[in-house]
C-alpha cells in the first residue's frame, strides 16, 4: 500500500514573479509618461493651432524663403560638417485668446556632448503676426522684424 502524498502549497515560481514585475513596471512607465508628457495643443485637433504652425513655418526668413526652409538648411549645413543633428517635433501651445507659442528644438552634436537650440515664436492669429521668443528664432527672422510682445491682458 502506498502512503498518501502530501501536497505542499504551490509557491510562485521565479518566472511568474518576473512577469508581474515587468507588467507593473510597464504600467508605471505608461502612467509616468502620460503624467509628464509635454503640454501643448495638437495641430491635428485644433485648426487654430494648425494655422499658428503654418504661419510660423511659412513666414519669411532672413536667408531663406521660409522659416521651415531656413531650419532645414541649418540642419543640412551641420550635417555637411560631419556633425550629427536632429530637428525635433514642432510643438504648439495655446497661450491665451489669439496667442499661440510655436516651438521646435534642434539638437546638434558638439565636441563632447550634444546641445540643444530652442527656436520659439509667438503668433498673434488676429493680426497674423509672428514674433521671435528666443535668440535663435530671432536670428532666422528677417532684419527689422519687431521683437516679442507679451499678450494683452
């Protein structure tokens, strides 16, 4: 006659614990990204934001027909010198009423590290004006353009 076999309670295996840990990290990562994602208005969902973006990208530049072409030309020159360059996503942020902020970052490879240039403009949709907010953006603008003006309260 055989003796009855005692069953011990099943312990979670290492693989199961690892799966739960990975799932928990994934959920925490997604929640963290959602909470910390950069603000802004999607030009796809807001026609006024799309208009602000279009006004900046098609605005006349100092040494190019448009600001978009001037930025692309800048990136091309950096690449021709054998340096890495990356033009980031264009972001549009609603400030108030008819005022929008349009911004793009350009990352360039330096001697030992990368550095970023912030190109930012303020757009007044009512008047159709584009004003530089950063020094880098002002360098691309035609000479004699008015500087940035704060929105009226």
